[in-house]
C-alpha cells in the first residue's frame, strides 16, 4: 500500500474540526486518528503529550489566527476606525461560518482539562477584548465604557453562536454580529 503524505496544515485543520465538533472529552484518539489520516502512533510522535498537546496546539494556532486576522486589522491605523472594525469582523464571520460552526474556545473551555488550556483561551479572548476596546475608545468612548462594551461584544458573539447552533438559525449570529458596530458606538 503506498504511503500517503500528510501535510501539517491538513493535520492542524482536521484536529481543529474534531475538537470544534466534539469538544475535548468527546474527541477520542480514534476520531483524531481517522480525521487526520494518521495512525495513533504517528499522532503521539507529533504530539508526545497526546490529546492534551493536540488540543493545546489547536488553541495556539487559534491564538495566532486572532493575531493575524483580527488584531493586525485593528492596528491598521491608516484606515478609518469604522472601516477597521468592519474589516476585523469579516474573518470572525468566516471563522464561525456565519454562525454554523461551534467556537473551539467554547468547546475547549468546558472540558476536563480546561485549566491546562486556560492560558491560550484567555489570550484569545484578550485579543478580542483589547481590539474591541481600542476601536470603541478611538471612536470616542471613555476607556472604562469601551472595555465594558468590548466584553459585551464578545458575550454577544459567544451567546449568539450557542443560540444559532441550538436553534439551527444562523440569523441569530448574523444579527448579533451586525449589531457590534452600534454596540461600540458607531451609528
């Protein structure tokens, strides 16, 4: 039987899909092996700490994604504030497939190993919070209110993802995302 080359980015994508769909506790080594096309021994070779290392790897990649696709857009100060916000929200819509996809942060924050992942999860939410706070502050809000509204925006995103999935209605997420500019002080 010929050996099939497995590319690291494909392994990363498949691990993310499994953890996003099944959470940490539901993602068995069998599921992870089937999804990635790697034997369990190969997975352990790449991730000596097993499933914990795989989930941490997924979260580290997500942290990098937020830095590259959200924070970097927020920091493009050559663009008007509202345009930066609109551009920063686009990849979030894509990441969550307009509300059709679970949030890996949520799925990995409610598991038996949450303390092990806390640093990555907190970092991802901090990136969102700092970005939304910066946008609201630069739009004229006082910093304390800007931070409060940023947290509210994150809660709206996460809550609308849960409701959209539970009710099979992506319009809940889309409506919530469309309201974020108003929440952050834009008309």
